[in-house]
C-alpha cells in the first residue's frame, strides 16, 4: 500500500503475537463457507497484504499453492517463519506485478482500508485483475463507517509480563479517516524499549468500492456481512464490515 512501511515494521512483533492469530480464524471461516469448497485442492492463491502469514500457513497446510505479498519486510520475516512452505514477496499493493496467475486472491483484516485514495484503490484492483486467471476470484473485506463509529473510539490495551501495548482509536467522520496510534513497550534482555506506531485508515462507501472494482474490470458477484456465530449475513446500514466476492470480468 502507498503508505510508510516503517510503521508496519515497528508494529510487526505485536501484530504477529496478537492480531494475526486473533483475526485469522475469522478469515478461514469466511473462506470455508463462501469459496474454498469450489476451488480445486491445489488451487493457486495469492494472499495480498498477508501480514505475518498466519492465513498463508493454514492455506498451505491444506495443500493450496500460496503466495503472500506485503509492503513490510519486517512483517514478512515473521510470515516466513510462520509459513515456511509459502513464497513471500515484498511489494506494494499499488504497484505489484507478477508473472504467475492465480485462481483466488484474498485480502483480509481491513488491509485495503489503508489505501488512502480511490485512485490508488483502483490501481490495487487492476493489479489484482492482472494476476488472476480467466474467471478467477477476489475475496476481500472492508471496514465500513458504521464499524468505525461503533468501535474506533477510546483507549485499548494489551498488558503482559514482557510487553505493553496501548492504542487509542479515533475516527474523524468529517474526513472519513480513522487513526490507530499505539505506544509499545517491550522487555528485551532485561531492558524496556519504547516504540510508537501511527496508522491511518479511510472509510469508503460500498458504492465507491464497487465503482472502483468495475472500472478495474472486476465484477462483484456477492456482497455480504459475516457473523462468527450465524455465518454469512445480508449487508445492512449497520454492518461494520463488508466482504466483496468478485470475479475477473
């Protein structure tokens, strides 16, 4: 993504320890219900903005041929440890180009909310289309404004014996910008070290994302919300997260 990858480098250790393991089961549940049963057992899958590789590891263990792309080299260091059977590429989602083609491209955990403009978002979608096989599928999620209004407020924190992470969340509704500003303390060889992470997300509307997909040559075949207990749900004005299932037009 067109953003400062050093922020993600700083965040990689905490993300690998907490966020990757927390979010991956949700993504697997969506994939299992919506798309994986229709794929061949050795399908080629590209995990775009793969982070620290927990999803890639599960898909590789199931026999899929998985490639991961992320803009943070530090994230990829953990990904290579977590998913040693997966090939990983250090590249920006707005700029990547691959010689291989894929049956499925995935991008989860609101990764694409970090793309700051519709023009850049369309470039991401064009890059995805260029690496899909004819009829190939693209499944990704987006945080919606209702989710930011409900959840991106106040202070959150993680406290363990060897690290502390405090992260206030803030959503600017006028500019549709969400901020994640974390302070991290880690105990390493008897000394505490402090670091800061500043990340920004943009809230797009469903119509904006759909139009960018169509301009990029992707057709939306299914649009839904997902509940961990109830499974796939109809998208509504109160949905905090939308899942887009698209096909190469």
